[in-house]
C-alpha cells in the first residue's frame, strides 16, 4: 500500500506486487524511510550513490538537506544525464545559486579546482559576452574532465533579464556557439535561472 508518511493514511492500496517490492529493496530502493529524519551523513551517502561519487563528502555543513532540495538536485542530475536543458525558476534569494554550488562542490569531492562558472546576467549582457563565457567554461570543463574526471557547470543567473536571450537558448538547447557545436564529452553542463514575471493589476 502507498501510505502518507506524515499522517499514516493509506493513499492507494496494492500499488505494486510483493515481487516488485522485494526486487526494488534488493536494489536499495526503500519506500518506507522518512528521509527528513535520516542523519546528515546518510543523506549525503544517498546523494553520492546516485551521483556516482565514490567518496562521501559534505561540502557545506550549513546547507540544509531537505527532501525538497535533494529532489531538486537529483532532478537536475537526471536532466544532465539525459541531455535535457535545465532551467530553474524562482524569486531572487530563494537559493537557486546555492543549490547549484552545493551540487558542484559535491561532485568534485574536495578537489581544489573550479568546476562552476557563474555568469550574472543583466540588461547590458551581450551575445558576445555570453559566447565568451561559454568558451571559457568549455576550456575549464575539458581540463577538469581530463585531469580529475568530474563534470563542470556554467550557470547563467537571471537569464531572462538580457535581450540576448536567444544566445542563451542557442548554447542551452542547441549546444552550439554561433552555429559551431560545443566540444563533445567535455563534461560541461549549462544551467539557466530566471525570475518569474509578475503581472501587475490595473491599479498598479
């Protein structure tokens, strides 16, 4: 049965066979664990197992690992693996940049190398600036992949504030710079973050 962990109420009866449940349990996919109550070390270990990180490492003890944050990190990782563009939306100060920073620090497992390039986009950011940052990040990613074996991230913060949004779309979705394809197997992942638009009322 599918049970709500907060209330104990049965949400749906007989959601899977016992054979499937036992098979998933053997693959370390437990369903009856309250993730928020796990010790931080176990949360980190679960994350490392999914991300393919051999050595468990906590890059920032002040970052709160809630179930919501963990699910966001895993969703971003799965989109990386599938080659799906990653766009994060949220108000300024809600923790978008810190979430990506934690993911990047976790991936490099304490190695003193930069694997995240943050680009703070604004109204004056031009296509040439965007393309230059992509090439810089690409060089960094190739070095990290060859020397240390981990991936790198180029993060466009507040991507929707520039008129050159088409250039961000090109590198994010098409994976090209002025029509030229980005280096294959470089380990570079590109993320764009945007702030939601607000529709003002007639009084405003």
